[in-house]
């Protein structure tokens, strides 16, 4: 028999300190974006004090067949996979299976003796790293890695030539291929968004002795009741998969996203999961509860506090993906200043999103979190800002 989802309890917005009219304004704004043809559809969820105040769908699930969006729609969450895998790593650390200060090469020997590409007047030269990347560097994106689609530097071109974004090699083969390439910058010297969490996915496999998907299922998804989350969508659930427009409504280019119906060779720890708003809400509520939900404890309280603290300090970031007034923890951006950023939120709020249009934030001070699920890659930035602004406007006490 198929497993049934276990939704979080619900309550009226006013009972949770949210303004009812302003809560509906979030839905109305998303409906306007649908009416304008910016996105085919979306699902929004707001929760406070352990209960869901808003969980609503707008628009179409699949514009090609005019199917209406449902709150049980399955989305490609891409980089919202990263916090999940980061939790898996921290759980292994709690078991004494690894230390955050371990060199990556201790668990993945292919990363020994890495070299970094350095620009010189004579061209790009390879130099040995001064200090090896650690597990903490992978978690906080300071390991010297990059993404091929974030620029045209020599190392990024090498990533592209090696097809590091392909899902046709195993996690082990991915790790071996990536480790053979030079680093973009010396480990521990700056924040740069990267394929580091894909490497963590392989590290989880080696340390746990299980394939990543199996390990996540038995240690996170099943304990939390996340019945619709995984690296492939079963055939029985294909009718619930959210799809983008065939072409970008802004530039007209074709939109190609990963196929959730096909079992991938690579279970990408950095961006391969499919999930629903309800499932991801259970994961976020567990984090907001500092590691436990419904009697199940995934992490100790101190571990969650450690993950959601800033781990960058004075390390620079030259990447627009990390907003001003934010640092980075172990799996997500962390707000360090009440002002500076254009986004509202308390100090200590943590967030991240996925390249196909999904996003979340968790605000421990307000005991508040929100999720927006859409499949509209090139519209994600404006939608994220709109969602965050309207979500915080609902707070009435």
C-alpha cells in the first residue's frame, strides 16, 4: 500500500499571529503572476508556532495539459537538496563517523594532493594547495570548487568540458572526475557556490556504506514521514509532477529541467531531489524544532544551532547568490544583520532555494517558516523577493 503523507497541523492565521487579509494577499500576488504569464503555477506554505496557516495552490500544474496545480504537486527542488544532505552529514558526525575538521581526502582519497589554478602573467598555472579542504569547507562552500554555469573562468570551462552537470555517472564516478580537476581558488579562503554538496553526497555513501538515496530514505525521509521525497518520482505519482512552460516567458528560450521520471545514475546531493511542499515543511519544522519532530530526533539541539550559525566570519564572498547582510552556515545562507539586505527577516533567519524556482526561509526568532514551490527557472529571483516580502508582511504580533 502507498504510504500516506502526514501533514503538519493547521490553524487559522489569526490564531498564529498572522493577519488573515495579508495572508491572502500572498496568494493573490502569486495569482497575479500566473495571470501575467510569468509562471504556470505555484504552491505556497506559511507556518508558525508548529502549525500551518496557509497552504494553497494557484495556476497550472502542467501548462501542456492544462492540469490545475494541487498542494500535493511534486517539484524539482534542485539546491533545496543541499540542506537535506547537510543534515545527513551532521547526523553522521553526531555518530562519531566523521569530524568537520577532517580533510576531505580522509574519506575520499581521490581529493588528496589537489592543485589550484592561479592566474599569472605567464597564464594559468597549477600550484599545490596550502591547506586541504575539510568537511566543513564542503558544507559551507569554501572548498575551492565551483559551478560550470556561474562563469567562464578556466576551471569553470574545464567543468563544462567534463560535463560535471551530467546525471549519467555514478556518485563515485562523479567524485573521481571532479577530484581530478584543478580548484577554482585555495580552500578556506573565500565563499563560492559550488558542487561541494555533490561531493558530500558521495562522502555520505562512503561513510555510511549505503547509496545516498537509500541512506536519506532510511535516516531522514521515513523517520519524518516525507513520503513524496526522493531522486525519482514513482510512476503512480507522475500525474502530480509540476512542469514549467515549454519556453521561458521572458526570453523565449526552451526550458529544460531534469526528468523526474527517469532513475538517474547520479543521485545528486547538491540538486537531485524531488519533493512536495508538505514533505519539505516537515523537514523545516524539524529544523525549527532544533532537530526533532513528532517524537523523532534527527539531530541534537546544539548541532542544529551550529549548522544555522554563520561559518564564514570575515571570509569574502564575490558571489551575488549570497545576499548582503548574510553569512553561510552548514547548508544554507544565514542572516547576520537586521538591515543591509533588501529582504526582510530576523537575525538568525536561514534560507536557500533551488534553480528551478523553489525557495524557503526559517526564522527561529519569529518561530516562522515559509516555502514557495514553482517551476519557473528564469523568474525565480523576483518571485523569491516578492514571496519573502509578502510573507513577513503577514506577521501581526
